[in-house]
């Protein structure tokens, strides 16, 4: 799964996108969201959320999530009781 968020600093508008591929990197499905106005970190969180909803709906297991945003990682894992 790949996801990302983007923010236009001039218009202060935000969007996120998430796409999924299979084991052979073939495109399977995708989603995009026009978020509107929000903080810098929120597009990544929305992209992760949308992608995890797609994974849940597809009943996939053993997924791998890679995050390049320390804030998003901290927010997602802050209430976990097990180690990462």
C-alpha cells in the first residue's frame, strides 16, 4: 500500500491519496480525498486512515505500513500497549 498527503501552502488546501498493489505491484484499488483546510500533518493521517479502511474492507492480512512522517507514526502508535 502507498499513501500520501499534500498541502498547497498558498491556497492552504489539503488532499490525500492511497493506492494498493498486489504482491506483484499490480494496481488493485485507490482512493483520494479533498480534505480542504487543515494542519500540515493531517493529510498523512487521512491517507493512512483511508488506506486502512480499504484494507479492512478487503479483509487483507499481513499488511506492511511505511510512514515517513514522525508525527503520524507517534499519533498512530501512542496508545499501543505492545512494542513496535
